[in-house]
C-alpha cells in the first residue's frame, strides 16, 4: 500500500464475481487482481447463509475491518449485490458497489497476521486512532495498541520514532481517514492489543509482541 495512494485505482480493470447461494445469485464487483479475495468473500457469505438462513435485503455483515451490506439489484430478480461503505465520500451514509478498497485492506491485514501466525483483533473503519500531530508525515513511525480501549476506540496510537510528543499535540482520526492520509498504516491495524508495529515509509520494519520481542521476520 503506497504512501500517497493505494494501487487499487490503477491498472487493474473492474470485474464481477458471482456465486449461487440458495436460489439467488450474489454479486461482488472489484478490481481484477482482487478476484480471489472476492471469491473468498462469496464463500464466506454462503457459509453465513448455510448457518443462519437466507440473508435479507439490507442485511449488514462485519467482515474484518469493514461492514458489508446486501442489496437486491433493481431490475435483476434473484440477484443480490454486496456493497461496502464508500470510503471516498462518507462511509457512514454512502455505499460503493466497488469492494476493492475493503478487500485490499483485508488482504493486507491478513498478510500481516499470517506472516506472524496470529489470529489478530479487528479495528473497524469507524473506530478512532490517536495520532501525534505531524506523525502521519514522518517517515519513521510506530503504532502501539493499548491493552484497554473504550467502545469506538481502536486502542491504536501513532507516533514518531524520534522526538518528543507534546500531550497537547494529539489528534483523533477515524481509521478510514488514514486511507487518504497514509493507507499503508492499515496493514498493521489488526494486530492484537499490547502489540507495537514500527514502519519505515510504507514497510513494516518490526513488530513487538506483548513481551517487547521483535516477532517480525527480518531479511538477512
């Protein structure tokens, strides 16, 4: 995920993936390079329907960091489209049929957790993150997740590796706002409480577990 923008909007054309679930067809639209993630998502929705019964029009399902909504497609009887909050406009009120951002962030978070063989802990797009003023522009930063956090607070704090932070110089953001400011940070936000991630530019440099041991694989 690049410092200024993710590669989602470039190169790869949009595609549609479909799956027959019960007597309906579920549809996901995303960039072609995310087709495999879209298929995983459709399989997940099939599992949910098998366990809980038919998914209703307008149903909301949390998938990792995002919440997806099922909409009946107008003029297409028996077709259900999975849509996501629109992170380019207002995710609290608008939706987007292109799931690329939701799938891409989930893929990046899964990659981080799989590298560390961790189960992880979700931070929702609408949860808050506390940021030291100016830290989003710093090359070398760390993310630290508090052991305790209130509802609506991810527990995450972002600060610069170098220098002091004035307690007056703290800002609060919704996690989705990082997509426009520094999307590469989102890859680390499913790490469990008590963990610290150090990033240099867009790359994770180290991950410290609750015992302050670096568990991130380093290339020798």
